[in-house]
């Protein structure tokens, strides 16, 4: 009986195999905090496709990839920008972020609506400013040099301190001129309400008149409702195409921009606060002379000099009607 017990005990004991001679590798520890799926995804992202395929075939663990160790940059090689005097930093900000005029046009890039820099030659008149998209305006001559401001807005992404110091200069020290209300809507929607609040001076070069572009007038001023700190809004375009009456132009602007008008009124403390910020261009003056008042050359259109003489009265009538609409 003893012999039988001894043979049974010997048979049940586990068999010991010799250890294979191979190079030792590092495996993931069993008590790691990461889940198995997260480990596999991280390893697959950092491993070569050949290594992943071999691991799946052999059904073995994958070794931890060794990450490159970057040496810290010595302090003597880092320029101490934050330790500069505020006056000197402001000069750098103005040089990198400020321009006399910033012309913006609407573009489609990677299936997204964005804005881009336009031609900054002759901004005072839209007739030579754009690329002739609107047929009644003459395009820029081919001999005219195209001047575009060279700005460096990427510096706002360096750190929070630089963003807080440079953001008011980028949005507050520049005059932004928009091709049309669609460009204004795209710009305000992309920069967000916080940056819209820092805007100071804007100029709209064309009011949407066609069926497609007219639909962007109201959304543009909805997105502009956060810009309650504006000091000037120039409407260098015919607000109410086909009507020469300042009363009709004021009604058209109130219909599309009442949200911005009321937002500025609430911020300033009186309802008509935004009325004094609006300036009209000579495009809002009646284009045609009296039928009996010809200039001797068979041309019944008014000259720009004649429009400038009539413009102050048009502005006064426009603002008066706008104040009545706001019930100031």
C-alpha cells in the first residue's frame, strides 16, 4: 500500500521544464491602472505594423516601446520675453498684430467656411477693393500692386499671459473691413463672443441684396451681438438697394440688426447708444439727379463730390428714424 501511495504522489506532482534561453523583455505589469484596451491602443499607436502583426499571430504581450528622452533647453538659450518692460512688449505686439486696415473675404477651406485676407489697396472705395464679384463695380487694375498685412496672430497661442496681453491689440487696434455680411457672420462665429467683445471698429463693404446673400444680413448681426464695445460701424454700402429714402434704409437696418442695437443699448445704459456709432457711406445717397438736371454730357448720375455734400443730411435722417424705431 505504501508503494502505491508513493507512486501516486509522484505521478500527481507538476512536471518541471527547463527555462528557455532567450533575451529578457519588459512586459506590462499586472497591477497597472490602465485597462487592457487602453494599453493595446497605446502600443499599437507607437509600434510598427509588422510588430503588431507578429504579436497578434503569436498571441504574446508586446514590449513597452522606449520613448525618446528630450533634454530640457538650457535657460541661457531661452529669451526672457515675459521679463521685458510692458512698453517694449506693447511695441512688439503692435508690430506683429496691428495694421492700418485688415480686409477680410469669405472663403471655403477644407469644407469649412472661413475668412481670409483680401486686397488692401484703395479701401476708401469698394469699387476698386474687391475682385469684381459684383458686376457694377470695377475690378482692381492688373498693374495695381496687391498689399496684404503680414500679421502674426499665432503668438496668442504661446501661453495665457501672452494671450491676455495681445488679444486686445489684435481685435481692438485694427479696423476690420468685411467683403459682405456673410464674411462678417463667418468672422464673428469663428472668433467667438469673447473676442467679439474686444472689437472696436468695423466696416461692411456690401449689404446682401440677392436672395441668397440677403439671408445672411440678420445672422451676421446676431453673431455681432457680443460686440458691445464698438466705437464705429461704417456701412460703406447701400443698405436698402433700390430705395433712396433714408427712412427705408433705417428700417432695413433695424430689421436685420435690432439684436445688436438692443445689446449695445443694454450695455451702455440707453436704448439709442448704438445709433451714434453708425456711419453711412456715399453709397446711401441717391444716385440719380433730377430728370431736368443734366450735367451737359448726357449723364444723369451724381458725382462723388455732390454725394458728399448731401451725405450729412442723409445720416441725420437715418439716425432719427432709427431712434424712433428703438423707441428711445
